[in-house]
C-alpha cells in the first residue's frame, strides 16, 4: 500500500520510506565515522543533512531500490533527478557543486575544491561503497566506481588527482594508512 503525499504527486510505500531512512542514516553514520578518523569533525556531523529536506527525502523514498542511489531511478523515470540537483547544490563535498561560469571561456568550468571538502568527498565515496556494496565491499570498490566516470566528469584536474590518489592509497594500503596520511595532509595545510 502506497501513501499519496499531498502537493507532491508522489506515492510512497511506508516500507520503502523506512528502508530509505535506514540507508541514509547508515550512510551518514559511516561518513561521520570516516570524517572523525580524518579529523574533520564538523563535516562528519553535518554531512548530507539536505537528504532530510522534502525535496530530496520524499523523492528518494519514492524511488528507493536498496542496491543503488534512488537518483538513478528518478533519472530513468523523468530524464533527470531533481533530488540530485538539490543535493549537489547544497553540499560542498560534491565536485559538481564546484562549477562556475568562466568569464574567459564563457562556459561552465570546474573549480578546484578546498582540501577539507575533498577529504569529505573521499569519506562519502568510501561510505557509499560500503552501504551499497554490502558484503561485496573491498577497499578497491570506491576507486573502481570513480574510474567508471573517468572522461565524463567535469572535475578540476587538481581535485581529481588528489581524490584518485586517496582512493588508490585506500585500495593499496588500507584505511589505517590512508586516514593517517589524510590527517598529516590536513595538518600541513593548516600551517
């Protein structure tokens, strides 16, 4: 049985609503844990709070699938994802947030991300891989996912290079060494 949400045109199955809520909470908890390990506590505490706004939560709950982002289902259904557009516009840990009009080229262009948001993006990607991959997760999964988008992303080359370096380090050296490196990197950036 689905429930019609007034003024949205959305029909939501209460079971899917609860499963989506559980997925979001598991993801946020993992990101928070990773951010704490990295030493970026505020990012961990405030990560993805926009997912609880009606623009994101209700649409995503109506498209919940469990094995991949609900944004994919909305894209297949409508040709775009309104939830994703809201999300990327409100969360600085997504490279898609960091685009701006370049007055020289008159095109939208990627902007180099501040280090703290690159680190949060790393934590986000690792947590998302763990949530969606479940028992199939290994430390190479986030890099594999990143590689799938190579050539189609509009990301600043410096940002891309750093994220790829961290994901490769995770795959080759594991979480302990990668988070130790991240803490040193952040500490040296503050000096």
